[in-house]
C-alpha cells in the first residue's frame, strides 16, 4: 500500500498492532523522478505479508525513523542513508555502516557518478 | 564426562587421513570440471560472443596471426576469471572450453594474461 | 570504570573481517558495537550493470559457504520475471542439491563453533572432512567445488550423473552416523554444555522484534521456516518439518542446526524415492532475457543461515533494481542485544552460534 | 612458604660452598648441567614435532611431511624463519620488563629441571627440601606471565595477565595441599626419598584424588587445554604473547615444550615412581613415563573445550579444594598407620 510520508509511523504502528510484528526488509528504489522506500512487514503467526511504500521527492528525502516501531530497522535505515542519501530523522548513530569512504553521492541512486577509484595511502605512494 | 570424548579422540587415531599429499597425489576430477581455459584456434570464428558474455571483462579479442591471416581471438586474463563457464556455453563452435587442469601458478601476475597462442593445447 | 577493547578485523574467531568494539566492565560486557563493511562489494549496484545471466556468478559470492542457496534464489527471481516454470524433475534435483548444500554449510558451522569455544581444530577438521564428501558430490554434478553456477531458469545446467543417487545415499549414511557421533562428542563434554546453555539468551519477543532469521529465530521458539510457510520446490511433498527449540540460548541454536541436518538427510532420502523421470535441463544462457519491463518480483528462500529475500524490479536486459536481504546481516545486528551482560569468553560462544559469514553480512 | 624456601636455598648454597671439594663439585655440576641441557633441547624439539604429528593424526591430516624424514626438521625450519625476522617492542610496552620476562621464564624452567633428580644419584637433586624449593620457584611462572602480559601494554595481554592471577587463586592452594600430603606419605620433602618410597606402590594408587587435583593444577600451570585461558587463541588472540615479536616467539615456543617436559617430569616423579623400572638406565624409564604423560596431555588438547574463568574459580574452590582436603586426610591416615 502506498502512503504519505507523514503517515508512515502511524501506519506501521497500526500494522504492528494488527500482528505484523516482524520487519523483513527496508528497501529503497530510485525511480529517477522519485525515490520510493518499501517496508516489508510480516505477521509470523498467520503467515501474512504487507508492503508499505513511501514515495519521496529526490531532492527532499527526509524520512522519520521507524526504529521506535521496529527495532530491526536500525541497520536497514543506516544503509538507506548510506546508499540512497535519505536523511533519517531522529536517529542517534550516524556512522556509515558499509562503506568506509569519503566520496560524495549515494551509490545506489541512478545518477551516481563513477568517479576515480578511492585513493588509499598506498596507491598514492605507488603513483609517486 | 570428558573421558568419553577423550576416548573418541584416541579412537580417531586409527582413522584414515582425508587430506592428500598434494604435489605427489592428485585429485580425481569429473569431466564437468571448470578450470583453465583452452582455445582451439582453427575452429574459432572470431564472433566475440565470449567477450560479450564474460561478466568480469576477463576476455578481450586481440589480433592474432594465424595461417589464414590475422584474426581476432580471445585473450584471457586468468587472474580475473570467475571460472563460471559462460563463455564455454555461448561459444557457437565450442572452441573455447574449460579444462580439468586446476594447477597453474605464476610468480608474476602478468603471466596470468594468456594470449590465444598460450591457451591452445 | 569500563575499558574498550577492539576485537578484529583480524582475529582468530571472527570468521573473516568483522570488527567488534567491546565495552567491558571487568569481565562483563556492557556493549558491543559491530563495525562492518570490510568485505563490501556493492553486489546490488554490480547487478544493475550486468546482464541477467552474468549476475549468477556474483550472487554465489554473497555467501561463500552455501553458494548454491543464493544461486537458486537469484535464478528463481529471474524465472519469475521471465514467467518460466521449473520442470518437475528439476524441482526435485534442486531440493536435493540445496539440502546437501545446507548439510555442508551446517557441518562447517559446527566445526567453527567448536573452534570458537576453544577446541583445538579437531572437530573442525572432522567436519571439514565430512563436508568434503558432500562437496565432491556437488562437484560431480556442477563441475566446481564451491561456485557451482548450476542453476538455469527452468531447471539445472545438466541432469544428475548416473551414479549420483547411490553415492549420495552412501555419503548420507556416513554423515548421519557422524553427526550423531559429534553430538555425543560435544554433549558428553560438561564444559561445552556449561559454555552454551543459558548463554546469549534471545527471547521469543526480542527475536521477532529484532528480526532474527533462520536457526536463530527457530532457536528462540518461533516456528517460522520459509520452507514450510512459503513452500517452494518439492518441500511440501517431502513433508518438511521445521525444527524449533524454545530456550533461545546458544545451545538451542546449536541444537536447531543439528536437528536441521538430520531433517535434511531425511528429506534427501525421501526425495530420491519420489523423484520423477524426465527432462531437467534449464534454458541455455543466451536465451535468458526477460522481456517484461518493470516487473516486480519477490522471492523468499531459506538459506542455511536464514531467510534470504530478493526484491527485484526486472528490466529488459538487466535488473533495474536488485535488493537482497541477507540473513547474516540482520543476525549480526542483534549481537549487542544478546551479548550484553555476559562474559567476554561468552561473546565467542554467541558469535559462533549465530553462524555468520562476513561476505553475507557486507553484501 | 616463600621465606622458608629462600632460607632453604640459602642453606643449600652455604652447605655447597662450605664443603671441601667445591671445585670438584662445580665441575660435576657443570657437566651435569650440560647433559641435562642437551636432554631438554632434544626432548622439547621432539615434543614439538610429536605434538604436530599426533594432533594431525587425530584430525585425519598428514602433519608436516616435506622438511626432513616425516617432517622431522619442520620445526627447525620454522625456528630459523622466526629467528630471521626482526625484533620489535611495541611503543606502549615497558621495554625492559618485556625483554626480560620471557627469557626469565625459560631460564626458570630449565633451572627447575636441573633441580629435579633424573636418576638415583644426581648431585644437584639431593636436597632435603627439594619438593618445596621446586614448587616455590614454580609459583613464579604465572607471575612472570602476569608481568609479561602487563608489560606488553596490549589490552589482550592485560586481560590475559588478569586471568593469570585469578587462575593462580583457583588452583594453587589445592595443589600445595596435595604436595603436603605427598610429603606426609614419604616422610620427607626430599625428591629422591619420594621416588624411593614409591618402590613398592606408586602414589597414584595411594591417592588417586590427589593425582586428579594435581593433574588439573599442572594442566593449568602448563597452559594446556582445557585450562589455556591465558593464551586462549580464539578469545585473546594469543593473550600475553600477542605483542611478542618473532625472535621472542621462538623462545615462547621453546618455553612451551620445556614447560611440558618439566611438568611431565614432576608428575612422573611424584606419582609414577620416577625412574623405577626394570633393566635399562633409570633416566630411560623416567623419560618414557614423561613421554606417555605428554602424549596424554596432547590428546587432551585435541579434545577439550576451553573452560571459562568464573567456572574455573568455582571448580577450584568447590571441587579441587575439598578433594585435596580429603586427600590430605587419607594421606594422614596412611601416615599414622
């Protein structure tokens, strides 16, 4: 189901109350004109699944953190921030999870530019 | 108690070894094995299908002098090879195959770039 | 006063490149902060830039202990995008191979877990030996020891070799005997029981809340297994029963995996009885090209480490977006919650029982 | 205990120096020391090879095969390789202590082997309080580990050092009680007397409980599995040896097997009748018994799962301690009878 950004927490809380207690994955998709974030939730006891989709403007991608609803969202939100550049509001830890680089841009967006390979100290030495 | 496990350990002193003494013995391999590439130059039609299908850009077509003049033939950078066998599957004349030869080594990684002539035979 | 110690990225029992910053109060753990990403390859981005069949080789490398599981999951996603049905015999062949792969993966885990508990590589070597027998079987079929690439949309790359059934049943008899032996070997050791029972307890509620998967979830008493809840291939015909333990500690997770191995052995035997004759070979590589545009595909698969979930938006030549949920990633994220309050030595018992593969975490 | 043994050593030195034939005795002593040194070297090297082979066999592997016949020279090759590397002390380490602790441990263990009587009439072993002196010196070993761990300035070394001290608390006292009961049985603390009083029946049969306690304590002392908490490789990388660089690491490896030789010699002397046996040289029997014990310890290493620290402490005080006390009572009854 597609919902507005403002209703995200509300909807997820409602779903959790209905028994969808298990968060499977938060995935981001870059549709070029928009960025959608998908929340896959599951009702383990009744074996049902639900997808919650939020569509965002690529230039204004702030999202509220859903960690208060699903604790499992922690690392997924971090990767979301890292890979899609989506600002997650109300999060404590900001450290990048996967990539230890200081390049710019969000790697999984379609307009990501493949720059020169990240220079390490060693490669600089090898050049010199 | 620990004694039971210890007895099992002592018993296992009798078990046969499962590792092989590598350079002296070699493993028996089935015919499906995918290791070192081999090129049959006379049957290659220079179609370049292997180059296109290779996921790692391992294969590049290079000019190679043959009996019928200079032709484009696959050159393989073994260092980057996944041994996935896609090139073997798409090859229309089955001239590029993966063989059973699994032991190849070099002191310099440049030696892993195999010219078409080196891949033959 | 607390001290921070840095475990990894190079450490004997982190199974790869995991860095844990552990905050200690004396010998008690106050907090664990995992730092990951040392093995990050950007599989999702790579997949967007390669054609469908080229990706198979990359998907296998997500989890190098059970490569076939991801091979299968990805090919299943491609199948769905193309609208191809899996041949009846191929379904059984895939089930057999995947279960063999699961046994091989669990055997390796058993060895490394004993190793983490301070056993001097003995059980590790024994399970390695037994795993090798399975790898040889798979090698005979697929043509490689580790990266098989034997799945093709609609079936498998080639039918099983003629003496495969006989060999497999022989190996399974051997392994069943061995597993029982190892179980006695470990459980008759009082120290092993002390070091795993009641260590790293994850309650049922927390397991669901934190999104644990696979044996970790089932070790906490949640009866959820993709093979039974969303049956695929021949699992429903083989009468698969998910293995559940209720204690939620390291020992329960260990026991779940041991029981799973036995269940897998039973299923493979059953599958050989029911396997139909016919064609099992999938489509050739050059034809793999779904024509559908923007078709959304989701696939759930139970890999040895837990539930893998693939969300794919299919495009003409390449996946437009391939999002993969890897089980080790989410299982590692619970380490802080589980390890808090236990002793430093217990941290390794817990890490061992989570069965992490770092390539699977970093994707 | 310590002051007592120091005075005992002083007494011994005084008696040594005051005797008329000091020079002659010193000559004999030097010859003996060289002989024993060769024995230690040979045995430690052989044990190192044997452990690799035995554990390989248990694990269905080959073990070293390439260097020398049956890989006999593999350890020598490793030794040379390690020696060829440069030595290095970490910045945060206390360099002097760090440089001294490991050699001191090696020297101490070799000195302890020298103190043990390897045959009925070896000059240096004849001390009235030999047993007490040996164990007083032996108690330095974990302290030196502690010093090395702290001096390395590494957090893993520090944890290892802390563990070392807690471990001493758990097994040292029961071990000393067992030693007291041995002294009671033999009516002497002289090691030669202890061996000779076992001529009819070995002490392992007289006090199996005491042997169990002593065996556990010895395993802990030798850093052998399941009590290798100090060096726990899957937890603490190498514990107090984490920051030790290659040339020093050769010392550590050599120390490991020297200690193993020392430990098996002590166990054989105290519980298995020392050199008593039929025919052949007495040293031969001693070494064969020590070897059998060492092989048993190796098999144990291949089997056991490492114990936890808090568990070891409980085990020490709730299991070893009562057993040691029961053993003391049994020994007392035997002593009275």
